[in-house]
C-alpha cells in the first residue's frame, strides 16, 4: 500500500502553507518554507529571476516531467492613502462582493485593517441590491488622517486576508489560499515518492496576476510532459442546475480536458482517466472551460510539450475562505502517484499517441 493512503491532513504542510501570506508578487515567505520542506528530498533546488522555485529529482536519460503549482494567492496592493486616512487598493483576483467587513493584514508589520463601505442604514434600495465595486471600497486602519495612516501603511504594501486554517464539518477543511497551496502540498508529498522519471517540481509565482511566472518554466526545465495541480471552482450550490456545476466537493479530484488556454490532448487525457480507473480512485471531470492555469503558458513555449491538469474542488474560491475535502485532496495525490508510476510516459508523449 502506498504511503499516501495512510496520510493524514495534519501530516501535510497544507495547514501551515495556507496560513502563510503570499499575495502575487510577494511570495517570499511561501517560497522560503517550501524550499526548507523540499530540501531533504531533491538533488538540487534553485530559483529563477522571477522567483519560481524548482526542486529537481534527477534521473538522466529518463522522460522529463514537470509538476507545477503556484505559490501566490489572491490579495491586494495599497495604491493610495487618502486625506481622511482611508486606504485605497488594487485587487488581484478577488470578487468585490466578498469584501465588506473583511479583516486584512497590511505590509511587513501585518497592520490590521477592515474593509469598509456605506452602512446598510444609509443605503438606498438600489445600493442594497447592487454589489459595491472595489473602487468604492476602502481599508480602514483606524487612522484619523493621512499623516496618521502613513505611520503604519505605505503605498506599495501588500494586503492579505487573515483567515486561519481549520477543519470544517465532516471530512472538510477551510482556509485562505487553498488556490493554490493545495497544489504546493501535492508536489511536496509526491517528491517523497520514487519515480523512474527525471522530475522537476515547479512552484511558480504571480499566477493570479496574469500567469506571469510560468513564462520561465519551459526555458529552465524543457519538459516532455507537464502536469498542473490547482484548486478549482466547486459551485455545487443547491440552486444550480446540473449542467451549471463545474466540480463537486467530495466527488474526487477533477481531471481537466480543456480550459481557456489549453486543450489536453486525447492520449494524455485518456491516460489520466485510465490511471484513476485502474487504481480504483474516484475522479470527476472539470466541466467548466473558463479560467486558465500555468500550463497555458508552459506547453506552447520552446518546442512545446504535452500538458494536463488535476484539480481540487474548492468552494468559495478566490475569497477570504475556501472549503474543500480531505479525501479529494488525498485522492488527488493518489491519482498523480498512480499515473507517474504506472504510465509509460515515452508512449504517451509520442506524437502518434497524443
């Protein structure tokens, strides 16, 4: 039986990684901790000029496989301090509807702020029915004016949700940054396994700011195949019809067949599904084709390569708190493990078999 079958949630790095702040462009703390955790298991670890982290388990002459997950999370950047001491910000990947009343930690000193808007008592009927755009929201740090606020907060500071990781309901967990600290956790567990492959575990930056870090991965790794691990949308809400659901929490990891920037070739898509079926691992298909991941940039660079993805269904993604299933996450690891151990990568990557 695989070591992964016996793994428990708190045996993994996910609770710790979820709590670390790492908004797009400010991934340093996440990168430092992942490097510490990866060092005992890899032959070399290096960082490129964008800040992507590469952990390499070298096997000369074997097919080269890159596993990717992004380190950054959604968040905010301070853009203006107003005369009244309120803070204006630029969002990275956050829906404005989840913002009012949220607590944020700002800057290196983690200054506490609260996102404010017009109170309900002063709203018109139109105000009450409408969402409030980011440009009409501000962060209150308790300052009486701009000079007071500038003692604690500066333009260019990053701001992050303060949610703490916890177990939730029966077999679920909740926390911030599940997109994509769950993917980082999968990579950290898979690197403890042994595969007859030349393996690169690639932890990327600035995915939420426009898939920027992934631009350099193909250049540094030159993979034959790349697999991305991601938190994805679980919109399994009661009022949605079946055809509107992208993924469902508790129904297994989701295999991607297409998104906005990638069409997974049939050979790889079949191989991933075959690995799940042969190992008795529950899975679902990621039925939405919006959104994009790092592989959208990687698989078309240089000479190109095969690319696919395995995702974890997460409710309330890109908000202050996500919810996901531990069994889904464990099965995500088991599916990847079964694919990497039992699939002939040379055959899958042959052009005629793609």
